C-alpha cells in the first residue's frame, strides 16, 4: 500500500492543459465507436485504468484499435462474442454502460470488476433492461457483478427512472438504439448529457426535451467520431479547490468541457466567494474553454440542488467547506453512499481525523468550517477521497494511505500537484 505526504503550500500560480482528459467522454468514445461504420479518431483519450479497461473490452468485443500515442483509431467490426471475461476494473460507468450495449448483442458475455465494483449496485440497470427483454443475471438476483449477459431482442420502452443517473440513462439509451421501436426515458433531474450530445453528433436520432429523451432505433450504423476529448472538470476541480484554499493563489485550467451539467461545483465555489471566470474557446460535441480560479476568503454554503451535476466533486468541495467560515450543508446526495466508497462516511470520518466538526445525515452531511489539521487518513480505495485529502494537505500537511487508486482517473495528479507544493511518495 503506497502512502503519500503533502506539505503545506505557499501561494502558487498554476496553469495547465495537462489535467486528465474527461473520463465520462473517454468511456463513451471507446464504446460508441463500436456502433459506427468506419474509423473513429480520438485524440486526448484518458489513459487511466478505468478508461483503458473500457478500451481493452472494446478490442475484446472485436474492434481493431491502433494507438499512435497521440490519436487512438477504432474501427468497429460489429460486436462479437468472446471467450474472455470482460473486466471493468473499478469503473461503474464501464460496467453499467456495457450492460446497455451488450443486452442486444449476439452472444454471451461476462462482465466483472475489482473488489469495490463487485460491491456496487447494478440493479438500477439490470432491472429496467430485464423489463424490456434483456437476459442479464448476477449475484443477489442480478444486483452484483460478475454479471452475465445473453444478448436478446429488446422491446421499445417508456421508462421513468427514480434516480438522476447518467449511467442508467446511457445504458437505456444504448439499449433503445437497438430496440424494436421508439423509446422514451425520463429522469427526475437532468444528469450529465454526454451520451445524448455525442450520439447526436454521430447521427443518431435522439430528441431531448427537458427531462425527457426520445430515442429512435438505429436505421444504419453511426458516423464515426472525430473528437479531441476535453479536460475533465471533475479532475480539474481538485486544482480549483487548491487555489480556493491557498491565499494569493491562481489556477488556470485549459481545454476543459464547460458543459453546464459538469461545472456546477465551480458555481458553488463562486457562491462561497472564490473568484472564477470562464472563457469559451471552441464547441464540438461539447462547449470547451478555460477556467481561471483565484483565491478569496471562503464562506459556508448549502448545496441541495442539481446534485447530479456535482456529485463527483462533493468530496473535494468538502475540503473547501472545511476552510470556510460557517457551517456548510450537503443534502439530497444519498447517491454518495454507492460511489467508489460510501463517500458520506469516508469524507466525514477523514474530516473528523483532521479536527473538523461534521454531522452525518442519511443523504449528506454538514461541515463546520475550522482549522484543518494534519492527519494520517485512508483513501478506502477511492481515487476521489485520496485526491481530496491530498489537496487538504496544501493547507496543513497530510498523509494519505492507499493512493494507487488515483491511477483509475488521474495518473499524472502527483506530477501536477508538485507544481503547487512539496509532495513525497
Ligand atoms: C458518470 C455518471 C455519474 C458519475 C460517474 C460518471 C458517467 O454517475 O458519478 O463518475 O460517466 O455517466 P451516476 O450516473 O451513477 O450518477
């Protein structure tokens, strides 16, 4: 188990176009290429464990993949049965989206993952997929991986999801594309919409009307992707918080997606007092631009809306809350309990170890701003917990145990962090 030590930071100016590429978009690039005719060209694909696992599965399903180090070229040969077990590693996105994609593919497929993924709920996709004819199974009546899928013909559906989850929405959209009629999917709050944007760009007929999406079955293969994956705002946000808690510091993040369903955490940081500006530089599939974050004293905030737009950023937002004056509250975020770790528990326990007073709720927590203190904390195998507490270390020093998980989403995190402060592994 590797441990890292971060030392308190002086003020810094940090500008980077090398923050990890977007994880959600990279997964989708690899998977959606399977539905295209011709060569998809993907630049700046995220070379992290989660997305490389997805890319490997796409190859195992029969695609030809050429990687020249800069551009990844994927040529689909249709989706083919394989004797190999498809290992999604730590990725819930990988596993849930493959459920939707493979439910209608000819053949039998086994999806598995690491010890953490095998504990995460899959019923949210297996249940609605089974209801339209998919033949999916797993432990605990189809809730836990390993999952087995035998491709079947799928019926058109009208499905109302109880949770705002892009993974559920995307799995159902992928199933709908190869179902026998026009499908409708509804969600309680808009979740990230990369699937809709990318499929539209590839020529699929997907109509979005508020919280309702209509999907028409594919009449022909999709047009290949030609994309440069933008910077991941969730990864970038660690450095936004780094500037927000370090007096006289500035961070400039380049080439990041400015998709409104992804930058809500930056908006909350603005509400807390941080000075943030956004510059749109291009638009293809997604609005893309630069974000500049400048330190200013932080004040407490309540976060209870648009939770799915900042669910991944809540752990490190909690570090900003610990440095703010007053009591911050997070509500309606029960989804945190079923992420790579139970993030309500892992954030609260680690903040307590750092001398911060918290209250735990079933659907969130409160953080009383105070003086963060150096501690030895554990990542619980969760990349976002590891990185959040390393960022807290900029303020007070920190030792974080079990940091290998950072490779699932942000392999060059340490390299970039050491531009802001001293770090040892
Ligand atoms: C993701 C959707 C979110 C997010 C995850 C990536 C995606 O999960 O937490 O990190 O790429 O679709 P849910 O859709 O389950 O909320």
